C-alpha cells in the first residue's frame, strides 16, 4: 500500500520559512511520521509572495471581515493569500491529511489570535486563512495541529483518520459498486462502534435502505458520516465495549481460566492499569489460534502501522 500523502506546514519539517528566517521543526512529524506518511510541505506565506525573513503578520477585524495585516508597514496581505489559496488548494485533492502549524495567521487551525479593529484587544477563536480555505474545500480531510499531536489520544486519532480517509478516497476513485462499499463498511464496523455507536447504527440502516440511490450519493453520505464518527477519539469505555464484543467471538474456544484472563485484562485496561495494547495483543494471539475471518479483517485491530506503537500509551 502506498504511503498516504499528507500536507504539512513547511516550517514543521524544518524548512527555514518563518518570518524570522527560522523553522519550527517537530521531531515527531519530521522523524517518525515521515516514515509512514509521504509528507508534502508547503508554506502559504512564501507561496503568497512574502519574503523570508519578513515582517510579522496577524489577523485583524476590518469591518465585517478578518484580514491578514502587516500593520507596522501598513500592508494588507489578504488578497495575496486568497489568490495563493485559489491557485494551490485545488492541487491538494490527493492528500489524505494535513498537519498545520498552530497559532499562525496562515496555518493555525484553532484559537488563532484576531485583533479587533482598533487593535486594543483580541479574540482567540480565529483560524489561519490558508487552513480556513483548505478545510472549506475538503471538509472530510483530517487536519491537525503540530502541538495537538503531542496529546497521545489526538495523535492516535489523527493517524487513524488519515489511514481511513486514504481508504475511503480509494473507494471514491475506484470502480466502486454496492459490493465494494459494503465490504469497506464491514471492515470498519468495529472501528465505528468504538468511535460512535449512533453513527455505527445509522450507517448500517442507511446502507440497507439506500440501495435505490446512486452509488455517488451513497458514497458521499457514507464518507461524511464515517469521518464525522472518527472526529473524536474513542473513549476507554467504548474501547472496552468493543474488546468485550471481540472477546465474545472466542467464548467457545477458551477454557474457564483463559476466559477469566481475557476478562481481567480487559478490565485492567478499562481501569487504566494496562494500555490498550495489552488486551489487543491478547486478542490478536487468540485470533492466530482460533481464526475468525470477520474479526481478522477489522481495521480496528490494525488501524495504523505497528511501528508507531501508538496503542502502548492509550
Ligand atoms: S505560513 Fe505556515 S508554513 Fe509558513 S512559516 Fe508560517 S506557519 Fe510555517
């Protein structure tokens, strides 16, 4: 399988494109993630024609609109940035995810500072102009900030979403019919169950009742619901339910002692004494001994490359 193409703010992978001529390299993104993602760096400010180094810019309310200003020199960069967005964003349709630099008036995803018109105060609920346009153009695209990737649950969730979205995009690009869509759904059932029970049930009903609709319509609805379900990390409690559900498939294969061991391991995960990896390893071992095709094909068991060791810490 080819590596998912993931856009990244160029300064995060060490390119010296920041206003001060420096970078904001993240060793995790530039190190570990560059082994599992095909990273595509981009600096919107350089792309919009700004020099490096350059005067700082910020977002400021001007009338009803938010503009990107270099107030020191009285330059409004909004049009240049919008023009860059118009040129660059259509070419990003092949991406399966995007990692943006926090707080930047171009790249920040949330809580970016927006000065009021008089520059006497600021709100902190803005979004960088590039990322705003990117997320509008590709609403299902997984986007995350470099800083938030230090949170292990958000990190695991983002990486899971990238791999799922890559699979979903293949469905969109391929010669997909009823069979392929149902197969895809089947492989993602337990993952959906862990993330959002309501959407899991709704999608099951939808797929059964929408056979008359065009495949494009069904794929679009499916993708929206799928990515919406995965938007939040699965809770420990939800993982526990899914682990117990999987454990149920081995009930008849195990003797009392083994059943108890599995049960205790899942409970120890539930109470935070063990990481998710512990019951997962146990269940994968059982799967080797007692093959269950439906469980073996579940993406829930292998949502991302094992070498990232993401489930050792959850
Ligand atoms: S515009 Fe984005 S990529 Fe360029 S330096 Fe600023 S945060 Fe980094």
